[in-house]
C-alpha cells in the first residue's frame, strides 16, 4: 500500500497573517519548551519563500543573520505593543538590515492596459536576503495598527497575529488549537464548580 507523501509543514504556518509575524512565529512554545524552527540555512530559505520573499542567495551565514534579525524584531515589536521605548541596539540591527537592502521597481503589465509595480531584490549577502523582512518590519513598526497586532491569549502560546477579522475580536493564534483548548478548559472549570 502506498504511503501518503510526508510533507513537512511548520505547525505555525500562516497563523500570523502577516509576513513579519510569521517570521517571529518560527519559535513556537511546544510542550512548555521554545523550539526554534530555524536550524539551518535551508529552514530560513523555506520560511522566506513561504512568507512571500523567496531568496536566491548562495552563501553561508543566513541562519545566524536570520536569528539576529528575528530576535531584535521580537524585542522591537514587543516594546512597540507595550508602548515602551524601543531598545536602541535592536533598532540599530533593524537599520543595519535596511541599509544593506538593494532593490528596484519594475513596471510590469500583467494584462493589457493593467499596470503594476514589482519590487526586485538583490540577494548578494545574508543581510540582503533578509532585507525584505526588515523593510516589512520597519513599515509595520512605523504604521501598523498595534491594536490589531496581538499575542495569542493562551498562557502556553507565544504566537503573534494580525487580527484581520471584521469584529477585531480575534483572541487565539488558532481556534483549532489554543481556542479549542481554552473552550475545553472553561467547560471543565464550569463543570467542576457546578
Ligand atoms: Zn496560540
């Protein structure tokens, strides 16, 4: 009997609903332990492709650069969310990646009479491969709606998401996991109090 093809998919895929939050969400809390899904350059390439910034950089050092950028972005976004001053060292890291960026715009014509701008990135270094994430993060920090940028409410979850629901009442990274766990716990609590 043929086995179904095994596909490795991040357990946190797409819950963030924003490329930068997806990037942060590559360190989920699993069974009480933070697990870094970035263990190799290939992991970083896969995530960059998944969040819409495929990179073609052929070299080394991507993993270390990605972890540095990610953790400094986590510090900046956490501080911005709390209304605290940004850590100057983390801000300097972000600006270092922004300055490394090399990109230009192409005017493209997807259909006759329709025009669009496409940003083309150069990827000569790890910093350049990660520059689109840095740029999206800078835009998020400057003009994102931090009322809608939230952490999952579960005590056993560290995932971020951008709440794009109409009601803006999203509480969980995922209804299927954290939302459901909360529902079951609340039900058990009610039953034990009855
Ligand atoms: Zn969660």
